[in-house]
């Protein structure tokens, strides 16, 4: 997960907050404009002017508080609906509108429209589109009821102001909501990629070390037997091979972590034959050539199958059979050391599940079955379109 998307979301949130705070302060501007454009203020009682100014400031303060709650709702930091504060804010709005309509100042209808627009815009960020439309309609109806149809131009300009302020604030909050959803999706995708990478490393380490440890166990047993029989030179050779396996394991770990580990069909079959020969098990390879695109996943099946039989079976012979038929590549790893059936709980280990996941991602599958004293591991992959049939 990277920081730039998070920093961008915070910056845009700051922009949305302050632009909305400015938008909901429009009643101050319209009230000042009405006072400045008045030919004389002697017709308006001073107490009424002071009351209007105080109520206007209280309204703007309430607008800012409600706007903060609305945007906190968008970003998921709201602590609940502030009922008491909203009731007081609504009463201040009603008082300001009543005083404004009584003041003998020019363009007070626009001040009323600005008050309605700012109040509606304060709530808009927290609403989804349908409820924002209902809020918009209610604001227009309220403005029409208060201003009336005496001056249609003023009514239309007020309606335009309400629409512009409300939808400007709502659209900014909507863009913030979309940006946060994109950021969450980005973080989820990064977390999923990290989990998949950990799964890949775990699966590859299991596959690599399963065979390596099995080889070390076989060669250690062979070296011990040779020492007991007095064949010191051959035992030293096997011990040297064990050291080579340990060194090779360290290299393979680094390749697994870097995602550079690749295996080929020929190398895996050759390694399986050598390992089985060391364990005194005869290995026979028959069948059709494996297409290049199917070689690596089937090579992992061979590795896991041979590792499991060395660990769990007492086989004397193993058969690796491949066949290209019906648009599929079939691989069967069979051994004659099935032994007594194991419990269902022990029937499928981590390796078999990992193989199933590998092949399932490529459209194939893996099944394990018994046929008398033989244990068979069947793997099937679809043939590439350009492979010979």
C-alpha cells in the first residue's frame, strides 16, 4: 500500500470542507450587500438590524457545524446525528428568515434565498442522490412560499442560487466519496496482492523443501547404512551430497522469495528418477511429450507426488505416465506402496491442496485414488490450442 492515494484523499477532503464552509456563509454576503445598497438605514430599526446580523452569524455558525457533521459522515468519522444542535440551528434559520422579511432593505428576498440555500447545502453532503433531490425540492418550495410570485425574476434568481449552492456542495462531497471508495479499493487490492504473494511463497517453499527434505532423509538413511556396513567412501559421498542439497536449498529460498523459481518437466523427472534410485525404488516414465505450457505445473505435481510417496509409502516401483488426448494432458503418478487406507482427515494434505489450486487456476484438476496396492495421483490440464493433438 502506498501513501500518495491517502495524501490525495486528505487534501481533497480539506478542499471540500473549506469550499463548503465558504458556500454556506452566503447569507453574510447577501445581507451586507442589502445594507450597502440601501439609500438610507433610518427606516430600519437599529435593534432589527442588530438582530438580523446576530442571527445571520449564528446561522452561518450552525451551517458550519452541520456541514462538518455531513462531511464527517462521508469520510466515516461522524459520531451520531447532533439532534439538539440541529433543532437550535433550525430555530435560528426560522428567526433569521422572519427578521429578514420584515427589514425594509433592498434585495432581502435574495437574503432569504441565500439562507435557505446555505441551510440545504449544509445537509446535502451527507445525503445520497435521491434524498438530495427531495431536499432540493423542499428548499425550492419553501423559498417560493416565503418570497411569493410578486417578482418572478427575483424568484427565479433565488431558485437558481439554491440549486447552484446545494448541488455544488453535494457534487464535491460525491467526488470525495468516490475518491475514498477508490482508495479503499486500492488498499484492498494491495492487501490481496500481499496475501497472494505470501500464499505463493508458502506454497513454493512447501513444494521446494518437501522434496529437498525428503532427499536429505533418503541420503542420510543411505549414508548411515553405508557407515554401518563399512563403506566409508560411499558414505562420505552421500554426506557430501547432503551438504550440496542444503546449499542448494538456500539458493532456492532466495529464488522463491524473489519469484524467480522455475522448474522444467525434464529437470523434475530427472531429479525424481535420481531421488527414487537413491531410495532403491524403480522409476518408469512413459507416454506422450508434455507441451511446454503445461510442463511447469505438471512438474510440480511430479515433485509433490514423489515427495509424498517417499514420506508416506513403502513403494518399490513408481510409474510416471503422460497422455495427450481429448484436448487434455493427463499425468498419472502411480506407486505400489499404498498401504492401508488413511483416515479422511489425513487424506489430503497441504501439498495436494496446493497442487489443486495451481491446476484449478489453469482450468485443470488433481485427484488421488487407490487401485489395490497401488496409489495413483491423476492430474489433468487442458491442452494449449497450438499443441499437437
